[in-house]
C-alpha cells in the first residue's frame, strides 16, 4: 500500500484526533485536519471545517479534491459530550450533540465518498470514532450515548453500501482515554486521587487509555492488514467493558 495516502481526520487538532493525525503522518501519509481550530503542530495541513454544517464540509472536500485529487482515508473523530439529566436536557443541547457526533459523521462520509471512489484512491477506508458509551451507560450521558450508538449503526450501513466500491468502513469504540474530555465528569468527585485509582482498577489492562491507543487501532483498521474487516466496531478500552462488576471481597 502506498505510504503517500491522503487522509482526513475530523477534529484532528487536539488530543485523540491529533494523535491519529500524527500516526498517519509518521507512515508518510498526507494528513488534513478538518477542525474548527488549527492544530498547534503546523506540519499538519489544516482546513477550517465545521462538521455540523454541510456547506463547510463540501468546501473542505472541494479543497482536498483540488489539492490532492482523491481521498484514501477518512477518520470521523470530531465529537462533543454534554453532562445533563434527561429531564434538564434542552432540544438545542440534543441537536448540538447529534449535529456534531452523528450528522457530522453522516455528512462528512457523504461528501468523502465521491473522492474515495476516484480510481486514484488506494484501498479506501473510513474509520468512525464511536464510544463504549454507545454500548453501556454512564450517568448524565444519555444524548452522547444515543449519538455514539447511532455512529455504530451508520458504520455498518456504510460498509454494506460501499463495500462493492472497495471502500471499507469500521468504527473504533474507545473506553476511558486520558484527555480533558473527561475532566467535567472527574470534577464532580471530591477526592480526585481516590477516583483516579478507582477508575484505573476498572481496567483489566491495569491502566487508563492514552490517545495513542486509539490512534494505533485506527491506523491498523485503515491499513491493508485489516483488509477483510469491515462493518465492525472495535472496542479499545483496556478490557473495561469485558469486566463484570462484583462487590469488593
Ligand atoms: N476522551 C475519551 O475518553 C473518549 C472516549 C470515547 C470516545 N471519545 C471520542 O473521541 C473523539 C475525540 O475525543 P477527544 O477526547 O480527543 O475530544 P476533544 O474535545 O479533545 O477533541 C475534539 C476535537 O473535535 C473538534 N470539534 C468539535 N466540534 C467540531 C465541529 N463542529 N467541527 C469540527 N471539529 C469539531 C474540536 O475542536 C477538537 O479538536 C470524540 O468523538 C469523542 O466522543 C473520547
């Protein structure tokens, strides 16, 4: 597989997205971060994009087509979370989360497909970032959970519809990954040190995740080594979801 693949990472300017962008860049790929804000690392290409806005996505894809002609890999990573009880969640909050997490995944995929069907694209692959919260529940995350479960469903349908064009589509469902994304949840616990130890103990792998764990999984899924894998959601959570809770002995 050519190392000169053209890769778009939405939300690629920080944390998990940035780590994914760097993983592809390390392999020699040309990476475009499609984000609201630019990455601090200016060795990455940046196109200002709002994934909740179709016109913005179309403008970004036109730019990629003009600069590179085709697209080999799309990583739909941009996502947000809110912390609210269902009764207090406003229609605007619901729409905002859905607009970015699932509508953004849909619209970016929709407009990327044309560039990925270009004969110059090599073994094109889409990787969506879902979450273990689409598979199990955390308190106050109902909207986020619904959006991420929807990403998993959309992944399977993309694989089915575009498999005949040689395009694979999979999702990575990260568990607890140490980024500021989780800070709002952690801030609710009075004893921060105790909660860090307790969260670590939930993981059979014996540690919390780091952005590179997700980046390596995404990179592998987009590679020829995963050429027979499509329509799947790969859990990257240090075994957290596999562990059934029991009272302490
Ligand atoms: N951190 C975790 O523990 C964790 C766990 C499971 C899943 N995830 C998922 O991983 C992805 C990245 O998480 P993170 O921790 O790096 O989050 P983050 O908030 O640090 O980064 C998200 C990025 O998306 C960008 N973004 C937000 N709205 C956008 C929009 N409308 N258009 C374009 N870009 C936009 C932000 O600017 C930011 O660069 C998200 O989809 C998140 O749901 C994270």
